[in-house]
């Protein structure tokens, strides 16, 4: 693959990552403003055209009135209020369509120009499959809030958010693989890779439980820190039966797990940062670990203030956005350490990672 073609693929992947990050922010605003159920049908093609005339807006509003959210939560809302929540859900869906176009148009160009090699074609197939799954999951999630209870299923919300992070992570990894990497000295990256993989596993769980916190509105209870009121372990933690559903459906337990995982991640970040200066590794690796440590600290503080201030919209959105920034940095750090290890120990170190750079 020529350097020019590599650059084109790199731009393509970074464009995808940027747009996924943008749709995450819009999605956060949509959720926190209660806008996600304002569009009660799914029209992938015709749905790109919003209501324009007064009659069209009246039709859209009347359709919304037939569903539980209006009847149980927003009864009596004005047309202006409806248009506000409609705007955010419409914008969310339009960014989703834009992501589709940003994928399809370059894909067609690369295919016609025969720029794909086997690796990049396989990666394009992965992104296409994930994108289709995400679109279907988005509508499947919305459907859960249109029947009886006017709230989307936390399980489906967790799946929808997890897919967004997975797509973002793939785009970042694939883009980084298009870069040429200079030679590094040091052999400490092998230990740090293990730490980073463990960190990524727990971070992935944290993202999922963050979705459960959001889905259950669990950030609006026990708004104190570090204790949950006077408790380290609140009494409601294991009240539900069977026991296992407390982890997913008990608001108190969901928030408690989110706190515990955040603290574990903070401790791991501190240890990684210290170890990066104790072992023999490159300056660039140290900077990746420092970036992880710094963003974890920032995210922890944002999470605390989001909780004690009862989840203001701007802080809730910022907390979600910084989570994706942290996820991307960890993906980059893992990618870098694997590359550095491959220089020291040979290509076998890359056996689990499908790379092409």
C-alpha cells in the first residue's frame, strides 16, 4: 500500500472516529433532555426530511401524543417544547446518517480504485457490520420506550452505548495502524501492556455500568461523596430477588458499582504511571501512560461533581464525552505498547492484533 493510500485510509478512519465522538455528545444531550422518544417511527430514508409546515408539525405532535411518554410524563406540553425535544432526536439521527455516508462514499471510491488490500477490506467489513448493528440497536432501544413504560430499556441503552465505543475504538486502532512508527528503546512496554489490557477490561465494564446508571437515572440518588450519605455500603444494596438482578436493576447497586469501578481505575492509573518511570521504557510510552493517568483524574473529578450537583445536563454530557476520550487514549496506549514490543521481541508480539502498518 502506497503512503498516499495509507494517508487516505487514515483520514477515513479518523473521520469515522470523530463523527462517532460527535454523535455520542449529541446522544448524551438527547438522553439528558428527555428527547429520545420524540420521534416515534423509524424511516431510514424519508426520515431525513423533518416537519416543515405547521400542518406537518401538528401531525408529528399528534403522533407523539399517542405514546406513553406524552401521556404519562409530558401531558400538556406546548408545541415549542415538543419541537425542542424533536430537534435533538432528529439531529442525533441525522448524524447517524452522516456517519453512514462518510463510510459508504469513501468505501465505494476505494473499491472502484482497487485500493483495498485484504486487511483493509476485512476492516471495512467489520465497520459496516458494526454500523448496521448500531442502527438497528438504536431503533430497538427506542422501541422499548414506546410501549407501556416511557423509558428505554437500560439493557438496550447499555448495548447501544457499548457498540458506539466499540466502533470508535476500531476506528482509532485502524487509523493508528496507518502510521509509520519510529524505533524505540526499552523493554518495559511488555509489563505496561498487561496493565493496559486489564485497565481496558475494567474500563469497558465501567462504560456498561455507566449506561445502567443513566438508564435507571441512578445519578439522582445518594448525591454525596465519598460516602453514600453516611454509608460506605448502603443498606439497599442487595434487596432485590433474585440476587443477580441487583447488579443491573437496583439503582443503588448500579451507582455503587460505578463508584467502585471508578476507584479501581483510578488506583490502576496511579500504579501504571509510577511503574512507567520505574521500568525501562520509551519516553513516548511514558507520555501515553501519563495521558491515561491525567484523563482518569479529570474524569473522576467530573464524575464526582456530576453526582453531587444532581447531573446537570452539561456535566452529564461532559462526563460521557471524556469517557470516550479516555477510551480512545487507552486504545492508543495499547496499540503503541504492542508496536514497541514487536520491535523488541519480533512480530510474534502482534499475533493477536490484526495490523498492517
